[in-house]
C-alpha cells in the first residue's frame, strides 16, 4: 500500500488498484484525520508516510516497507521450498558407528574412543564429529576403569558401555606399542628367534617348489614331484575360439610368405586348439591334384611337405605373436575327402552299370522256364507281395 500526491489529488494504491480522491471527497480524509493538509510545510514523502501510519492505526495493522514485488518473491521462495525434495537420513547401524569411531580414532588418537562413540550417537555423521573435534568441542580426556559398580540400575548400561570401550582402547594401545617395538628393530633377526626364522624360510621355500614342480606334502623334508607335461591348462570354449581366430590370421600370413607351401595349391579350412593348449590342428584340403600322379600320391606328397615346414611356421608364429606357440599339426579334412570319394565311387559305379548293360552275357535264363523267370526277377516277386499296389494302379 503506497500513496501518491499530485496537486490536490491523493492516490491510494491497494495491490495495483488505484482509488482517486478528489477535493470533493474530504469526508474520507476527515474520518482519518487527514484534513489538515499543508503542502507548504510538509513534503510529499512525509505526507504519504503520515497517511500510511493513520490507515494502519485505524485498521489495526502493522506498517511495513514491503512492496508487491517482495510479496511475489516470498511466494516463489515458498513454492520452491515446498517442491524441493526433503533429504531423509537413514538410521545408522551400531556396527557402522563402531567402524566410523575406529577410523576417527586413527586420525585423532588423543581423543578418547568412548567420547567419539558417544558423539557419533548424537550426530550420526562422521564429518560432523570430525568438525567438532577440530573446533575443540571434543577434547582429549583420560578415562580410567573404576572398580565401583553403580547401585542404580538405570546406569548399568552406561557403565557397561564405558568399560567395553575403555578395554578396547587399552588393548589397542598395547598392540600398537608392541608393533612399534617390532618395527623399530628393523629386519634384524634376534638370536633367540633364529630357529623360528629358519623353519619359516624352509617351509616357504618348500611351498614355492611344491607349487612349481610338484605337490606340497606338508612335511619338512618330503615333496612329491610331478612331470611338467602333466601340468596342463584348462581353457574354456570362448578362450579356445578366440585363440583359434587369432592363430588362423597369423598362420595365413606365415603361409603366404612360405614359397614351398604356396606351390602345393592346398586350401586351409580352419584352426582348432585343444583345451590344454599343447597343439594346434590345422585342417587342409588340396584344391587341385597332379594329373601325372594318383590322388593318394599327391595327398601324401602335400602331407610330407607340410610336415617338413611345420617347425619353420611355428617359429614364424612365435615371432609374429610374441608368445610361446604350441606344436603345429596339419590334419587333412576328412569330411570333404569322403564326399569327393563317394562322388567318384558313385560315378565309377554308374559307368560300370552302363558297361554291364552293354555287355553280352548269352541267352536270357529267365525265358528258359517259368520258375526261373519268377524266382530270378525281384521286381515281380515284390509285386506279388504287394497286391494292393497293382489294384491301386489299375
């Protein structure tokens, strides 16, 4: 609510609604004791302030300097605070508080562990307790275990908590003192501890040898050795497929460089690695055979050539991959060989049947007698056994 004075007119603003008061409306001003208007001795700001005070007094309100924009900003702040999510702290587990107390004790050893634990019961926050310690609200206190037990049952739980944490802190201090004494001694082995060191070193050496070359039997002077060949890897299927794909690319690169294998005109179908990673099987198949030699001789010649070159290929694989490569073994692809052999066999059988049909075997024995015709003809015999087929065809 504010007032504006322009000449003889007074404008009162109530929430952006203006009421014009002209000279003819002096009755309203008289009711509010505003008729004594003297512009020569009173400024516009003082007059507006006097009107505000009079109206606030008559209405029983408290006069403020807030404007309409201040009210809008306050409403926006209220809405934003109501929409903002409220962070709810979950209750802390007592075991979690114990862990936090031990960590704070390591950072601030001068503060009693009991005081840290009790402060965590109140704050429920690690950072808040640390800030209280740094600000001096938690000071170093020396607490001793008293032998007296309170007669009031209400203090029994508090006494139990105090004694428990005092015992924990005392035992922790003893352990740290003993550890510091051992660390101060350095790496020197005292004479009275030499026999312990010798036994421990011997067991450690034996255990290391057992893991490397055999089995640790748990005895001081006995160890069960095993052959290095029995210690094999156990690769899973995924690892086998990954290694096979890597070696297949590297083998193709090594074979393309080798002139003797390139002249064989063979095709490599795939690479397989066993689970123990002791050998690599490379399947191959000849694309063309030598016309001067039979098929079996050409396969034998290609197999001998691959057997001679497998060591050189293995050395090239180890240089390209940078790791140890197992033994290479070239295996002819039997599946396609069997298919081709069956095709050749079928072709030869078809030619033989044509030759048999064209050959002259003399007189047809089927026409000698009716019995020979019936017994020697399997087709007629089959038709006899299936009379329904003859009826259906008719």
